[in-house]
C-alpha cells in the first residue's frame, strides 16, 4: 500500500512540475533554440513600461552573453523568440540604445548594458520609437506574470 501511495505522490508531483514548465515564459535565440532567459531569471515584468527586471543572478547570466562592450558582439541584432511553453508569442531582435540603426520589428533593448548595475531590458515595437499596438499586445504576458506573482502594478 505504501508503494502505491508513493508512486501516486511521485506521479502527482511530476505532473505538477511539468504543467508549470508547459506554460513557462522564456526567450530563446531563434536560430539555435538556446534559452537566453526565463521567468526564473526575472524579478518582475512591468506591463506599463514593458520592462523586464532581472534578479542579481539573472543579470549576471545576461552579462555573460556579452563577450565585448562592442555592439557587434554578444546578443545585439540576434533574432529571438518569446514563448509561453511551446507557443510563440513574439519574434524580434535584441537591440541597443547605443545603436544608430533603426529596426522596424519588435526589439528587446538594451542588451549591451545588462549586468549587476543595470538589471533591466525593455521590449518595444520598434527602434527608435515607441510601441506599436498592431505589433505588440502584451495581454498574454500580463496574465502569465500575474499568475506567477511577478507583475509590477
């Protein structure tokens, strides 16, 4: 009887863990499918400013992608995909406010500066410029970050 109980308990725990992973927020490089950061690396998401704030560990992780302070190194201009579980929510490019080039698609800025002293990234509908409602609607992100208690109100 004990074996059956532990087997059922183990199954329930595994199911709960996989259900949580099923809807996990994460950002991946499109070409390699490498996870760049996830909700585990974030302290919060502010839907009014579309800003991701990293935990100290998450900021260190992001800094590790920057091999050089030059714009042409690291994540700058690389294509990403934002997913909730397996569902793609957005696709865009990592960008920098130091860039003199514009980008008409969704961008996450400022990837060249993230580290212990600067722990935020902003998602925008284009660079330079503000959000384009046709391209960027964050209702799914708001719902998800509310559910995991990481939404800034």
